[in-house]
C-alpha cells in the first residue's frame, strides 16, 4: 500500500515537472502576442526574439533590447555589403542607384545606433522615431529602383527587406512601451 502511494506521488511530481518545464505556447505568451502583430514576418520575429537567451524573461523592455541589438548587428555590415554589390554590376543605371543605397544604409545604421542609445536610457518614444526614420531611409533605396530601366539586384532586396523587418519588430515592441 505504502509502495503504490509512493508511486502515485512520484507520478504527480513528474506531471507537475512536465507542466512547468514545457509550458504550452499561445495564450499568455508575450513573444507570440507581439509577433502576431506582423503576420507576414512572424517566423522571423519569433526566431529573433526566442533565440536570444534573455527572452526567457518575458518583459517588453527586454524584448526591446533584444530587437534593437538584432537591428544593430544586421545594420553594421549593411553599408559595406551594399557597396560590394555595386562593385559586381556593370550597368551604370544600377550602379548609381546602389551608390545611393550605400548612403541610405549608412544613414539607417546611424539612426539604429542612436535608437539603441535611447533604449539604454529608456526613451522608447524617441527610439521608435529614430527606427521609423531608419526604416523610411531604407525604403528610399528600394523606391529608386521603381523608376523604370533599373532592376534591383535580388541580394539587395533581400538585405533591405531583412533589416526593414527587424526594425519593424522593434517598432511594434516600442509602440507598446511609449
Ligand atoms: C518599414 O518599411 C517597409 C517598407 O517601406 C514597410 O512595409 C513597413 O511597414 C515599415 N515598417 C513600419 C513598422 O513602419
């Protein structure tokens, strides 16, 4: 009798352990809730936030730090990457536009770096404005290719879209903080 009681006690403990260790995602999950605001970029959003070990603390301010760090990391290499794409093309119409994109990428990096400083001092509203401006700056690059007779290189589009998406994650988070 004592033996079977002990077994069921262990089973209860084990079930409790399972429940605590593997909480079901979905309801009450802050990251899922935030990322649901950007349905078409949700996988990138979830991946960016969840892969950072700091995200185990489900806190908006921590998520703001994680997302701006992801933006800084991505934006840092962007100007030189865009420049290298310019060196690979020969069409002068494309070259000229890519030169403009290098400047856009530098300006976006400046805005994102400033946004990170503002997150450090918890000025989330101002940080968000800098991020918005950086996002707009990146889209200027893309728009210059809409003018006929210049095809935007696929790698350029992918790089710009990725940083715009990362910046958008940060904007969604800081919207809730300011
Ligand atoms: C960032 O820019 C892209 C491209 O212009 C746009 O689709 C997206 O909505 C912008 N993100 C935010 C949060 O404004």
